[in-house]
C-alpha cells in the first residue's frame, strides 16, 4: 500500500509512505536507519533484528521513502487489547506479540530523519491500523521520562 504525504512544506520533496515487506535489502535498510537514532543505537543487535524482522514480516510497519532512500520508519506489535491496556497503565510489561489474533497495536519504533516527517508517519500508522486501538510510548531525547500515550483508534486517511 503506497501513500504520499500530502502538502509537503515548501522546498521539500515529497515522501512516499508504504508498508514494507521482509527481504534482505529492506531489513538492512531499516536496521541502518533505526540504529542511527536514540534510544535504539544502544539496543542489542539481536533484539533489534528479531523485532524489526517480525514487523516487516507481518506488515506492521510504515516506511517513509524520499528519492529512493528510507528517511523514516515506524513499527508496532500486534497484541491482545487487555494486555495493551495493562501495559499503558503501567501495570504490566509490554505484552508478547500475537500476530494472528492481536486486536491492538503498540508502536515500538518511530524514527525520522526530519521532525516534519513524524506527523505523516503517525497518520500512516493510524491508516494501516484502522479499526484497532494504537498505543504509543513517547520518549524524549533530553532526559525527560517516557510517557505512555492514551490509545487512539486507527482510522483511514486520504493521502494525496
């Protein structure tokens, strides 16, 4: 599914948003982009490979592509909604993946080369997850503690 971010700011080339599929080249590109951003640059490589592979394998991702280059990525887990609610309230750790029956999504990765790409990426996450609750953890690069965001219900967007 390809989506184009509508109305890019003046002087910016348009970005194509799409769901990535698992192949060696895509996994290498995603690993490279994600690993350049905190906090992921400090994560264990094996954990990153496992999580990103599953996100690509199950279509639980959004790629932001400009001029053939990956400039942003978001990925999530499909999980049980009750377990996601408990996680959001801080009562339980992040729940295990349930790719087949999961009725909620927890976004675990969102990175972008430019801050202006974040809003289109978040809209694309909502679009791909239409009809299910989407949970997010907002982390800050300036040392402030992370915040678990209230869930939103994914909805379809019109992309130009």
